[in-house]
């Protein structure tokens, strides 16, 4: 049990030593992360739609070759 207690005491000690960002630094960073995440989601959705369309077109084009 003392190992667990020592672990959490160490975690608490390290958390106090961390230099946490201020609110003025934190909000722009969050904004950048959100913009990049939204852009990536839109891009991947468009790419998924395009690849599904291409695969369906190829499937219908080669369907007659099945014998």
C-alpha cells in the first residue's frame, strides 16, 4: 500500500513543479487545435466520400465481367 501512496505523492510533487500555461496562452492554443481538428475531419470526410464513389463506379463498371 505504501508504494501506491508514494506514487501519488510523487505525482502531486511533479504536478506542482510543472509550469502550467496561463489563460492568455492556453486559449489560442486550444483554438489552433480545434481549427486543425475540424479541418482534418472535413478533409477526411470528403476523401472518404470520394473514395467510396470511385469504388462504387469501379464495382459497377466491372460487374459485367463476373461470369
